[in-house]
C-alpha cells in the first residue's frame, strides 16, 4: 500500500472495514485513497489481523482509527484491556455503556488521547430483540437516551447510537461537548442489511451526529471510491 495524505478528507465519514482479513482491508483502503481519512475496525476483523491493520493505517498512512471492540467484562478486566489497546494510538475505542464498564475504561485510558465511546443499544436490535434478552420494558429510543446519559455521567467521551436517537441524545444536558457516532447509516436507496434503525448520512448529521459509520454501501460497491465520494457529497 502506498503512502497517502488524508488531510483533505472529511473525517465525519468513518468507513467500516468489515472485510475478512488484513489483506482485503488494506486493499480497500488503498482503493479509497485520499477520499477517506477515518476507518473502523471491528471485532470480526480482530482475528484477521485487525490490530496490525490499525497500526499500519495509523502510523504509515496518517489515517484515523476507530477500534470497535464493544468491551464488556468486570471492571479490572476492562481497565487492563483498554490500557493495552490504547498503546496502538487509537482515536476511538468502544465499550458497552454500562457505567461500571465506562468508568473502568476511563481508568485504562490513563493519559492517552483515545476517546471512549459507549455503546447504547445495538442498531441491529428492535423492541422484540430486547424483550427476548429480558431487557426492561420501555420505548427503545428512551432506553437509548437513558443509557447515553448514564454513560456520559460515568465519563464517556461519546456514545454509539442509531441516527434515529441522535437528536434526542444531543438534547441531553450532559451531552454538551460529547461525541455522537452513528452506525446504521444508509444512503438513499441502499439495502438495509442487518440494520433496523437507520437514516441517511445527511439526516444523521443534521440530527446531531458528529460522525457516521458506513460499511457495506461502500465496500460492496463496484466503485468503492465513487460510493464514498457520493456519500461525502450528501453531507451538509
């Protein structure tokens, strides 16, 4: 992969490298070139060389990195895991939004600049899924906002939530200065895939999101750079 400059790219777009292995991830990043400056590497890529990809894109190509691990465990384990991961000079790292997890993650960050983002409720879930998981009754949007507020109080730098909840979260008193990152973003006409609570890129940003995460509509496109540029052209 040749070195690229990402100084002109709009980092509000985060491209999810939801591909099987490091080779395909680096090939995709090379095709996208200067069009994209921010990449998400998730759990599915971890055993396929995800941390090596994160390190190469960050250190050799100047890209920003969002490591989407959704950590959840007892506090000491989360703290230790975060302490190890932030050595990779990550920009964003996700943990589940339970307050004890967020507090432990904050301890693990120490003096590093990595932002801890708390997962509220996965964008692939709806009320029926929450019922099956014995999650308490209530409107899913209200539950997301409550989890976001508790995560902010526990020290989260931001939250992960569907674009349908972005405006409600942005209106929270303790959301000032915090990040809202929205997966479940689909350009108009794109297939929903496994997402259930979605919005277009422009709508997500208008409703208060700071960053949008897009995967399949870009990496599955015949012309991935053109797909990325088309999404960027939609942004307000």
